[in-house]
C-alpha cells in the first residue's frame, strides 16, 4: 500500500493533506529549512496510527502542527470535519476537549508545585466544570490509570517516572478527548515500566474508543500499539500500511533499516544489524 492509498479514508477523525512546515535558520539571510514536505495521512476513530522515524525525521513536528504549536506553511489539517491548521487561540482552547497530548518526559510535563489532584482538576475547571464534579472526576481518572485515590493529595516528586506518566495520561483523558497525540510517551522509561504504560494505553482505548496518533522512533513499540503505521524519513512518508505488513515485510529500504536497528538479545548480531542499518540511515 502506498502512502497516498493509506491516506484516503472517508471516515477519518483526523485528516492531514499536503502538510508542509519550515523553519528559519539562524541569521537574517539564512534559508528556511523544510521539515515536512507535503505529508498526508488519516487517523480513524478508535484506531492507533503509529508514526515512526528516527530523530530529526519530522515526526514530532507533525504532532506539534496538529496541536497548533508550530506554524503550517501549506496544506490542511482537518479534525472532525473542521479545518484547524489556522485556528485562532480561542478555538484551540475549545478543541482541547477533543484533542489532547501526552509528552515524552514525565519529569518535566507535570507542574512540580501542584498536587496530582490539582493537576488533574485544572483542565476541568478551565472548561467550566464545577469544583465538586471536578473532584469526582479526579477520582475516576486516578482509578482509570490504576493509581490510588490518595495520590490526589501528593506531589509529582513522590512518584516514579512510570507513575508520573500515568498521571500525564490521566490529565490527557480529563476532558474525554476523541484523539490523543502520544509523543514518544515511553521512551524515557525502563523496559518493564514501558510495557506497563503501553498496556494501559491499549486498555484505555478498548474501554473508551479513543484514537491515538502514536509518535515513536521504535518500530517494535509501534508494532505492539498500532493498527496502521506510517514511516517518515526526512519529512516525507516513505511507507504506510497496516502494522503487521509494514513491520514484518517492509518494502522501503529505510523501513528495513529501522527494523535492523531495533535491539535483539544476541550482542554480535545486534552489532552487525546496527552497522548495516547505520549505512542505510545515513544514505
């Protein structure tokens, strides 16, 4: 399946078409650097689209463009039938009911001076939900991410990285969104904690029908999480299709190189695979 074929869907929750983003270089005469070069894809209701590529490929910029955090030079972003690529700040605040994000670093994404309860109540109160109802919702959110009710009275520093990421997930769920952008949500965690958080995200999706745009550099993680996969390289989607096909029989040499760079238990084999992958990724 080509990237164009994978992008055509009549029931998409999120549609991205011809997305281009560029940034100015340092200095007044420095040329612009094009980070995204006409990217197109869909995310359907209730599914996970894995967006995978190495550092600098443009994958995080896609998520930030959807969230309105970077300016779009051209192309369209349509969410639930509404064009949002140029949405003003007031509309963006309204859109946060349906469109949320979980960032990579659980240590910096939470305000260290707020209790967990205040952190979770903040978006609820900001959208006009009363204090009593907000307190009840905080308890529901903690239960959903398998944290005890007394966690509401504690500060982020009292929790491990995995627990903090659960809090970040609970905060993203507070307004009952339809789509969550997960930007490398487990890359800062150890392997055991990583699996626990991934299982939690899958459980939440099964219970709520939420959709994820899952941004990662790890093909094994995207295979575990995703219904469909889009592989991005130097600002272009080079391969897209269902997760099983892309991660077991990749067609593009860049996707094959990503597979070779994934860790394996055999150390000499790992060294050989990474040397092979390094030559491909640099080309």
